[in-house]
């Protein structure tokens, strides 16, 4: 047996709950989410632009 199996010691994180769990949402969470979404969209737009530029470079000029 190991030392962690002592029946008198409560398991970590179990028991001793004084009130129901309420998720903590910091006041900056919404703005952080918005910034991450904006950054994701910007990355996708830059990737798309690079792809278009690469395709335009490979395509022969038609005049």
C-alpha cells in the first residue's frame, strides 16, 4: 500500500464545500474574447491574402 491510501485523509478537492460552485468570470473576459476573435480573423485574412498573392504571382499575365 502507498501513503496516499490513508482512509482518514480526505481526497483533495472532495468534501468541505461551503457553498455551490459559481463560475468566476473576470470583468475583462468579454473584451479578451473579442480581441482573440479579432486576431483569429486577421490571421485568416492574412493567410487568404498571401494565398491570393501567390496565385497571382504564379498566373501568367494576361493583357
